[in-house]
C-alpha cells in the first residue's frame, strides 16, 4: 500500500473560518488543493497575514502568502 501525502496549514496568526475543524487545530489534509483553498479562505486579511501549506512528510512549503504589513 502506498503512503498518502498529508498537508498541514500553518500560520503565526489566528485562522478563522467555517471550513476549519476548530480554532486550535492540527487537521491534516490528503488533498493539497483542498488544503490551499481552506488556508486562503481562513485568513482574515490576506494582505497582512502569512499562511503556509506544508507537506508533512518532507516539510516542503507548497503554498504561502507573504505578509506585507
């Protein structure tokens, strides 16, 4: 059986949104596109907060926004 890649959303800022499992989450996603969509929808202000989606097994950042504020 082949191992399934998992993806985690990370941010130094609080993430909020109805798509997140809870306010203090460690949810892992198996679909990278879904993880990115949830991450983007969970930012209160994309121009001032950084959020990352990280592949758990490798630690590779597959998506990130850059805080400009």
